[in-house]
């Protein structure tokens, strides 16, 4: 019913509404998305920062850039031709071959039938030097791992500040599950630290944390989970 570009337009419209209608300072906005939402964040940045130079027809102007962007296990390559998309099929319980085929079927339609078209595979689009600082994370055992790695590589090649974090044995969008799997808490806190940093909130947060009675997760303290592969590791 709708083209994938319609989702990109929705994201950009909401962002423009925040800064134009409400008057929100772009310096106080961070775009965050997981899985397909992570891909949409990348596409939204291509529209916001590239304007008419981006691959999307909806981009008619360059829009003020947000403070940062967070991409959690981003889905940005419809071709599923990367090494991880095939080799990690046995270790990814969420995005297996069946779901990959479904995603391709509903994405590649009509004039957008080429999986290398940057309008559907955002990873093929332009990475503009005006991109804000980015935080990207993915599990090393999920099929979308290489999407995250490639995004970071392309961003760094353009001089864009990028922080990459990975879980050696995590599930797709693993930081989201930190409430159920304490070993993922470290990844969630790193993501939160990145957001606090771009908003220049670290000093206030450090004082608040010092006064907080919230228990801290200590790797290995969860007796029910003796998996030596935890906790999350940074790369």
C-alpha cells in the first residue's frame, strides 16, 4: 500500500515538526531507532543533511542537523548479501532466512525492485560530512551485524564521529532486552552515556548517579547465567 520512502518521509516530517512547530532546538534532539527503525534513522539523516543531494525525491532542502543519532541493530541492506546475513542464520533466532525473504518481498516492489537502490537499501546512500555523531550497536551473532559494521565504516570514511558497540553473543536489538538479561545492561548504559554526552548532560548525571540507590549490575553476579560469553564487549 505504501512505498518504503513514505516511512522515511514520516520520520523527517516529525523531525521538522519538532523544530518548526514546537520550536525544539535541534541540539536537543537525538534520532533513535532499532532494527528497521535504525535504517529509517540513517535514511532520515540522508534527507536532513543531504537535502536535494540525497537519493530521496522528498528532500528539497537541507534541514538543521540533530545533535546525534542512535542506530540499534540497523536494518539498512535489503539485499542480505553480507557475510553475516548468511553465516549467522544459525545463531540469529529473530531474523532468519524466512523473515529475510518476507522483508525483501514487501520492500522490493514496482520501480524499486533493485536491492542496491539507495532508496530501499539506505546503506547504499550518501554519507554526508554534516552527519551528527552516531552511536551504532549490533550483536556479532545476528544476521544484521555487517549492516552496522558497514554503516560505521562508511561514516568514519567521511569523518563522521562514530561510536560502535557489539555483543559477542547477543540477540538482535540486544540493549532493548536489558530488563530481562542483565548482561545487556552494559550496552544500554553505553548508549545512554552517548546521548548524555551529546546533550552535555554527563556532569549532572554523574552527580545524580552518585546520590542514587539504584543497584548496579556486576558482570558474573547473575548466578543463573554462568555463560562466560557475557557481558557485552565494546569494539
